[in-house]
C-alpha cells in the first residue's frame, strides 16, 4: 500500500519525502551554523554513524480499525504518529524510518529519561482498548521485535508499554497484552516468585523506581505495574503476591 503511486496515502507519502529531504539537509550542514560563535574551529571527525533507538514502546491504538489509525497518522493536524502499525490480520505498516523521531510517547518518563520519543521505536497495535490481541498480530509483532532487537542491540529490559512510561495518563497496551509471551522470547522481563521472600525493609515505591517507573504519583505507578505484571487485578493495591513479583523483578533490572 505504501508504494502505491495513487491511493489514500499519495499526499502523505509526498509530504514524507519532502520532510526527509529537509532533515537530510540539516544533517549535511558543515560547518554547523549554530555553533560558529562558540565553537569556531572545524575539524570533521572521520568516525561516526547514526544514533539508534534503544527502547521499543508498545501501544494499542484505542481506535476501531487499522484504516482509521493510518488516516490519523497521515493527517498533520493530529500531531501523532508511530513507526509501525500492526493490523488485526497481522499486516505491518511501516510509517516512519526507525532513525526518525515519531510522536508516540508524549509526556513520559522511564528512569531518568524523559524524551522517550528520541530514544525509541513506537509500535501501535490495532485494538479498541478492551479486546484481546489476535494471534496474527502477536506473530507479526514478535518477528518485528526480533529484527529491531538485533538491528539496534536493544536491551531485554527496554521493551515496555506506553502505560509503563506514562502512569496515570496512559493505559495501553490493555490487560490482554501477552507480556509474558514476549518476555519468554527476550522482549522485556518476567518474574519467577518461587522461593521469593519479601524482606522486612522492602520498599515498594523504591523498587518501582529501580525498575524505571515514574513514582511522582505512587498509586498511578502501582496501577501501571499491575497492568503489566498482574493483569487480572485492576486495583492499585500491592498484595503480597505483587510484592514478591517486584522483589524478583528488581533483581533483573539492577
Ligand atoms: Zn499509546
């Protein structure tokens, strides 16, 4: 669909190419005009390459069809986008070169990183927010993640959800998302609470912070944690079972 000369994305494809050309011009600039006043001596290094994404952020679209999402991401006024959109039948639409910055994470935080858009590839999965994901979608997703992980050497810990990086603001992907299946293939971590004891001094909020959660609003961070690691329970109460999960996870993220 993307390569079609005519069709619904003709105008946005044209705009895409025009914007890429403008960015290429910025990259080619040398000497760099902005730094003339404070760094006037130019000595081009021979040793460099492109910056790479280090995270993958997973989303559900919260829309009613793939078509609707593609339309949303090809209209300038919406100001939202993603690198990939995966339809219910498993079709993967590549909307933006991985090296560019998509507008998918919004105001977010993970560890001390705040400009997640600059650090990540964003993948949107067609899903209205309240339904399971299809096997075709998950199969396509796993293949895509495998390629991204190898191409950019993305750490296992850095496959996370929109809700993880924006507690209290985002709830995607929804509770049906198969995080454990992904972790089994090396995309994100899962837990094993066999023989795990909760230390007397265990601090839930500090543990969430070690994993990466923004703990400015503790109850929101707990909610995001549970959406990812204890999907059957939608409360923001940390049970002993949840605490054991966290005790084990902290070891993996340290
Ligand atoms: Zn999202």
